[in-house]
C-alpha cells in the first residue's frame, strides 16, 4: 500500500480512465482490469483514510455505471466486501458508507444479484437499532431498492420494513420515508397501494413533527399520481412522446353531465351505479342501518342527470297526501327512515333515487324531530270548508289537481312561517316543508301532457337545484334543533294532513321557490368532491393544502407544492372528476403569492390537454385571461406556452385573443427583453392558427413593433417573424396582402433613416430567399431592386449584410444560376462592386464565398 493518502486518492481518481482504455483495448489486455485494478478498488474501500475511501467509492460507482465490471467480479469481489463492511459487528463509520454504496449501486445491478445478495442485508439494516444514520440511509434509498427488486419482492420483504421505518421514533426517518413514498408506491400493486400505503401516508400527513408533515404534503401529489390508470383516464403517449387524451364514449357522457352541474363516475362503477339508478333504493323499518352500509362500499354514489331522474320518478314517488297519511300512522317507520337518511348523508353516499324516491323520506325529518301532534279536528273542518271554494276553478286532471292542492297548502304554511325565521327551529321546519313542496311539484310534472313536458322540465330543474340546497340546510339545522314551537307546529301539521284537498297554479309555486332561494342561498355540497379513483382521504388532504391554516402549521409554500402537482392529480382523476379539483384550482389561481400563480401559468396548457376543449373553455379560459393581466413573472408562464394553449380552443374563442396579444408588448420592466423575445417566438407558431386577414390586421402590427425594439436579439427574431408572415400570405394565396406588406417593409426599413433599419431590410430579403416563402418573380419585381440599391449605402454594416445576402443566398439559387436570366446581370454587377469595396469586411464576404464554391464545383466536375 502506498504510504501517502493523497497518492492513493489520486490513484483512485485515475482508475476509471484506465479502465475505459483497457476496455477499448480488450483484445490486448483481456484480464488486466479484473486481475490488477479491481483488487485495488476493493481494497481501498476499507482504507483507514476517509478521503481514500470516498475516492474508491466514487471510482466503484463510475465503473458500475459504465458497465466495466464483469458480473463475476461483482458477485465474488464487490458484494462480499460490502456485506462484510455492513455486518452488525462492523465499524459504525464503515457500516454507514457501505449501506450508502449498496443503495446507490442497486439500480446498476441486475435484479437477480440485488435480490439474492443485497436484499437480505438491506432488510436487516432497516431495523438497525444501534445507528439511526444507517436506518436513515435505508429510508432515503428505499424507493431505489424497491425499483431494483420489483413488485413481488417489494411487497413480500420491503413493505413490512417500510412500515417500521414510517413509525420510527426518529423524525428524520419518517421524513425520509415521506420523501420516497412515490417511488415505493410505484413498484406496488394497486391493491397494496390502496389498502396499505394510503392509510400509512395519512399517518405521515398527521405526524406530530412539522418537518414530517411538510415532506408528506410535498409528496402527496406525486403519490396520488401513482394511482393513475390509463384505461380509466384515457391517456396515451404519442409517437413523438407528447401526452394525449383518447376521447371515449364515457368522456363524452361525462362532459355532457358536468355541463349540467351533475357529478359523474368513472368507468369502473358506471354499470353498477346505472343499475342502482334503475332500481330505487327503499329504506325499510326493519333495516334502519342500511344507509350506513354505504361507507364500506368503495363505489361512490353520485347524482344522475336529471333526465334520468324524470324517467324514474313517477314509479318511485307516491302522492304527497298519501305519503303524509301513511307517515302519520306509522311512527316507527318514520324513525327508521330518518336514521337511514342521516347515515346515508353522513357517509356521503346519497343517490338521486334515494333522495327523491318518495314523500316519506322528505317529511320524516319534520315528523321525527317534533313533539306529538295535538288534536286538530276543528282546524281540519275549517280547512275542508275553505278548500271547497277552490274546487270550481280546477282546470286540470284529478291527479294534477291533487298535486297542485298539496303545493298550495304547503306554500301557505311556509308563508305563515316567514315571520318566525329568526328561530332556528322554525328555519329547520321551513326547510323540510320546502322539500315537501318539491316533492309535490315533482309528482305533478310527471302528470303533464306531452306538450307541457319541455317547459316543465326546465322549471323542475330550477326546483331541484333549490331542493339540493334545502336538503343540505335541513341536515345542518336538524342537529341543533330540539323542538318546534307548538303554535307553529299545529298550524303546519293542519295544512300538511289536509294538503290533498286544495290547489294553486304551478306558476305561483315557482315564484315562491325563487323567493325562498333568495332567502336561503344554496351551499356547496360536499359530494362534489367525491370520486373513486383514489382513496377519498388522500384527495381530501390534497384539497386542504389551499387552507391558509396549512401555511401556518405545515409549510409557507404548501400552496406552491399543491399547484405544482395539480396537473398530475388531474390526470390521475381524469376529466370526468375535474369537479373535485375545480374549486382548488380557482383558489390557487387567486393566491396572493405570485409564485403559486406562476406555477399554474406554466402548466395551464398541460391541464388543458387533460381536460379537453369543453372544460378548458368553461373553467380554464377565465383563469387564463386573469394570468394575461398578472405580473410579468406570471405572464411569462402563459406566454411560453401560448401557442400550445390557443390551439386547444375553438376558432371563435381563439379569435378573441387577437385583441389581447398586443398587451404582451408592454412589460412592467422595459429591460425585460426576454419577454418580448419569447413573444416573437410564440407569434411565429401562432400564425398557423389564424387566417391571413387576421394576421394582417392584428399580428402584423405587433411584428413591426418588435422589429424596432431596442435590443438586438429581439429585432433579429422579429425579422424571422416578418418572413413567416409573408410566407403565411403567399401560402394561402393572399397575394394582395403580401404585396401590401412588402410595400410597407420597403417604406419602413429600406428607406429608414437609421442604418439598423436598412440592415434589417437586407436580412429580411435574405431570409425570404432562403425560406422560399414567395414566388421568385414577385421577389425580383418588388424586393430585388430595393435590395441592390443598398450597395451604395454609406454604412459598412449594411453593405456587409448585403454582400452575404447576394453571395451566400441569391447566387446559390437555381433561378439566378440559369443562363439568360435578365436579373442575373444586375446581381453580378452589384457583387463586383462590393468586391472592390473600400471596407475589408465587405470585400471579404463578397469575394470569399465564390472562391470556395468554385473550388467545390471544380472538384465535383472532375469527379464526374
């Protein structure tokens, strides 16, 4: 062994280059590396000097990465020494280093070697109770080991160890586990991911240590992305590597349902939920706990489109009057039904048919939470005499009349209760009676003649939307109400029990519904956040990342992490579950931190691909418009992918942004020239999205403005934009627009008082010829004379660019090489004049190119 540590360290640094040389000269040195160099590397892994060991470790990893070590040497020389260094009785410092090497080299070895030789020792080290540094290294590299051994070995050997590390007493271990959670989840099966890893991750999110919670929330979005299912999300990778969403029949149905503000379900549960909608759920008295069974069901019940609701409502809903009569005769059934409704609501699994199935379910809450009914026989007689006066005015069928009668009396009771709305108990009663009014109208609409169906459906939708808000308020207020006032209860009971004997027109009911909706605005329904792609607690925790309290208790930049991972979460849930993330996205878009908004701005085009054109136009376009007026730090994110976003919009929506593109020219800081440079690059791409007339009317002005920018880089890219605009005109046969634009270029640049403008004209002409963006006859007629006149320009910089344009571009085109070309003589005369120019640079660029070309041409002719 060499005596000096620095010499040994330098030797280790030279081992990889020597090994590469020996590999390239393997026929001459077939076993030199294995016989001489490999033992040195292995021996220095146990060197007493720390620097030497580090150098040997780095050399070993480089050799493994370059695949310079044979499999035999790995099994017989490298792995044994690492197992010895990581043994329980080994030195602590050596053990930590050995564990680090094992974790790093696992991804470079074959699965067989890792599983057979290194996996048992790694599992043993995960439970090392002596050194927490060893466990921390294992936790930090857990994902790499899982990826190296595969799914089967991960679930069999590593997952139990991972559970132990996640519950380690040292918070650094738990933090390291949270950071690698996505990599571990990626190598497990969906069942293990959902049933085992999800609850474990929830524990990390609620960890008492703030640093663990911070790491867990940062990994929450990536962990959710591992639940992505290509079959349900409909995603696929194109040949060019870009992400695309395959539209399916389910997506079309989901989009149409979402446009009607209805929740949707994924393909995995479509058939099951559809069958449940066809068979209304009945809650019987002997099974009052049936509502709670929904908690164990992984499928999430959602609202169906209201057209389906209309089809099945008549079969499942009885007459309101008959329902009330049955309720008054069966208190036990009432109590059981109420308990079922409460349980179903608390488990967030209420289906449409169960909510609207009959008047029984609607009135049970009222009858259950009030004192026993008093004697109301006298009131009933008065009510009967009053209803006889209205029977002559009935103009509809008997069934329709009964329903209108019910609506009339319920409305009267509600009007009488308006004076007592400051009482919480009365508020709860009003909500219940409002639900009864929906049920009565719901039944009456089913009895309309076909000619009234379309109008009734429109009105019913308004009523049902108000009912949802009423039902949610009932559940909230019922918990705090203990009893109703007796006088209010008597009056309302009187009206309800005899509601089948009075009537009122349907229009009056609708007016009252609007009035009630104004007094009691609907609240957000928690069911809008339900889905069945990922465990609901994970989604709930992710949605809570926008809570301001999280910034105080977890991480001040937690909203930024939420915004960063939102496209991945949206891709996992699929566009059919966008309603779960919509509110969160809008909250992030309005965040006070510009870094959060900037993150969303950079990814909004990817989110648009995931959501599709309909949801993009409805939900993303308003946010996109807000970003356009934001700070430059946010606007640059939108600008960098402006073309990618605009191409996803419909032509009419896309055309609206023509008026706003001019705003990008103005920046908060005039020195921010890269912003204008990016604008010019995007405009070159955006040209294909608009017709020539729109380009001429709007984009032409922006291009000319950028051509006069103070920064040279912006001007040069803008000249390319001008050429692209000319190409757009002539490619679409808009020759008149092209000619007008050429005349404007000549007037603006050729006759510019500043030499920069005249130089720009030479560059534009050169680019026009190179790109062949216009017919040659048009070029020689409208641009060539002005171009050749620059030969007498007093500024050498202009003449230099003219010489390049003529020699490097024009004379290389076949049109100018043809014999007898009438314009060739004028070009050659100009080139000869430039070759004798007093400026050396001008004469050089006018002369050097033809010499090279002549030499090449001569050599080619000789070869032929």
